[in-house]
């Protein structure tokens, strides 16, 4: 995974490049907690993710981080994870 980051103090844009695996999440979490009012993750050059990364992206989006240029398979996976989570909550 490679991260290219630019910030103007108010908005931080992070371009994620390559494969993102669960072992990259600590670094990714640290990078997204930079006190900017708005964080944008540009996923255009992401080639592969795992289930932990999908859960992280879903939670991040729910907490206000914007995902842009998300590969269709990642967006679909995020939506499936959310739907499964809602189904499990409904069953409880």
C-alpha cells in the first residue's frame, strides 16, 4: 500500500494506491486521524482489499470520511457488509 496525502489544514485528501490489507490498517487509521475537519479517501488506484479493510472503509464512511472514486467491487462489498449488519441487528 502507498499513501499520497495532501492537506490544506481543513481538508485532507489521501490517495490510496495498490493492495490494502488488514496489516495496513494501523497506518491507515493513524493517517486519517490528522485533525482535519474533512478527510477524503481517493480509492481510484486501489487494486485489492480484504474484509477487514472493507469493514474499516464502511465504518470510516459512516463516521464522516468521504470515499471517492471507489472501485465498483469495493463499493458493492461495503454495501453487502452493511446489509448483513442490518440483518443481524434485526434478528437480535
